[in-house]
């Protein structure tokens, strides 16, 4: 294996790791958003408008397969 081949393999490994980290970050952010919307929906002190908007967003996320 020559130097450029080894370097290419190392680059591919780094890129794959970066992709995994970005995907994990997106999943964590999505989970945090869903949890925040659920807290608003379930909070009896939240305004009816805020609760309705939270429900709408949760239903939209569910219909698009995010949840």
C-alpha cells in the first residue's frame, strides 16, 4: 500500500466518523425539541395557544416520520 492509498483510507475514516457525529447531534437535537414540545403540551400553566401550537408541531413531526 503506497502513501496516497493509506492517506485516502485515513481520510475516509475521519469523514465517516464526522458523519456519525453529525447524525448523533441531529438525533439529540430532535429528541430535545420533541421533549420541549411535549412539556409545553402537558404544562397546565401554558397558554392554550402555546399548547395548541405544540400539538400542531408534534403532529407535523409525527406525520413526517421524525418521531
